[in-house]
C-alpha cells in the first residue's frame, strides 16, 4: 500500500532544505546509508525488545536525544505554506505509507513477509501501486466482533437504518469503522499535508495538552524520512471535513522534533514526531479545538482506540475512522511497539491511539500512534511505546 511510481522516483529532492539542530549533547547525525534503501531495515540489535530495549530507552531518556528542524520561520513563510495548499493540491496529495523510507517507497513495489526477513530486520509493510492499495490484500468482510463494510462506508442519514444505528454506537472492538459519535476527538484529530522529497502526501495527527498550546503528535515518518530529509509545507488541518473543509483553521508547522534513534536509523520503536504549530488568525490550536491528554510509561496492554484518516481503498481519506481493541506486544520481537487489530490503510499514519477513552466526551489519553504493519499481517497496526524517550521529546516540544 505504498506509493510506488517511476514518475515519483524522478521528482527532485526539494524538501527539508534546512538542516537539523541537535537538542542536548548528542552525537552528530549520520548521513543516510546507500545500503539502507528498504523500509524497516535497521542495524542488527537496534530493534531488540525486552530488557535490552528497556535499557536502551532508559539511556535515551538520560541523554536528551532530540533532533530539531525549523520549519516556517515567520509570518511570511507561514503564508507561503498556506498558499501552497490550494484545494487542488490537497485533493491530489497521496497517502504516506506506514513507516519506512520515502526513497524506498518511491523506488518501486516491495512485498515480503516477516518469515523472509533476515535476522534482526523486521519485514516492511506490504506495498502496492498508487491505485492498487495493499499488495495481496484480501477483501474486508464482516466477522464476529468487528465492523464490516457497511459500518465503514455508510454516511449519516444514508443507507439502511441498521447501518445508521451501528454508527451511532461505538464498538468496543472493531478493525475499522467510521467515527460518527462526535465528541472532542472529531476536533483534536486532523489531517496533515506535507511535501516529502518533492511529492505531496497526507498523514494524520492529534493535538495534545502542552504548555505552549501548539503541539501535535504524529508519526516520525510523517515529519522526517528516517535518515533522510525533513518534510516541507507541513500543515495541520484539525477536524478535517469531506472535500477539504477546514472548519477550525489551518496551522503550518514552525518547529519539528523527532527522537535521535528515528533520525539516525529509522528505528520504528521511536517513530514519533512532535510538531509545534504556528497560530491561525492569532489563536493557538489547543485554544480552538481543545487537546487530548498524553501519558508516558503506562502499563503495557490494555484497551485503546486508534483514530486516523486512511486514504487507500477501501477508504478515501475524507472521513475520521477508528479501530478499537486490546493491545499486544510485537510477536516478532523486532520492536518495543504494541499491536492493535486494525484495517486502516495509508494516510492513517500518525493518528492517535487513545487509552481510557470516554465515548461520551470523545476524550482519552494519547499513549501511542499508528506507525507500521508487517507485510504478512495486514490486520494489525503497530504503534511505538511512549516511554522516557518520548517524554523527553514532548517536553522539548512543549517548551518551543
């Protein structure tokens, strides 16, 4: 379900002209290796789970390891970014694939199962052509305990009464259904529009409660292409509506932050990006749409709801979709991530995972986000564990 196209491969690399600045005493950033051309390829040992991964996470927290990028520098630059996103460009933006190198995605299709991956390397997510969605993806059908196509695609006031009834009552377990219960999550979640390596893409993101009232959380690969370049023209549209509506304004990025392990080796255990937004009409984003809580070092497992704007079939990116279920550890032991049963496709990257979610208010606590899938398991989305390293990332962003 990636964006593979020979034409895209020829696009000039114009994004991310500003170099990163390291926050804290950190080693210099290593340039991208020509050998690291496939998404999900990392040095052996960098993706370990268990005690070693826990020690690495603790070490990252002791050594502030945050990489920063200055985006829109002032009002003139912010106006340029907003002017770039015409309705036509927004409609044409492609869904950014789930984790991995943009360069690898643009180079061509790649499908591999975890069984075929070399030791120490997780398999990348299955990828297909621009119009084909998932490579080898089976049709989504209704099954006990999960939503079927009627739940996912029906609109309020349309379709059979039974479908409207199901939409109004959120599921405790679903692999992908349109969110129609309202609440704060419809405002705090939004679509992200950005230019990466010369091509326009979309992701998802969420506001979080922060000291500066300007922070949104998304996937690291929706901010920086792993060891490669930073995104340009980065803009958050909260409460995105059908047809490109932006009822709460559009907010260009002014500063971006990712964890050092993501910037140096595209380690999916750290696939988190924090973006500090400029104001819209002089107002901070949290003052306009509110914000979800964020927490770190929560007990693993439990129940969560994941939200986003998937744009590959059977979705079209125009509606807020959610998955719900129990979290479980990465069975391959390649990351510290947890998995959530979820059929959401590209475009949902960076969407929030909310624990302790209140269906009445639409509020919860952000403890992870949509990051990647294994090519031989299209029904499980994986999200990074929010430990001390992510806390350091957030603390740095909310002070910016």
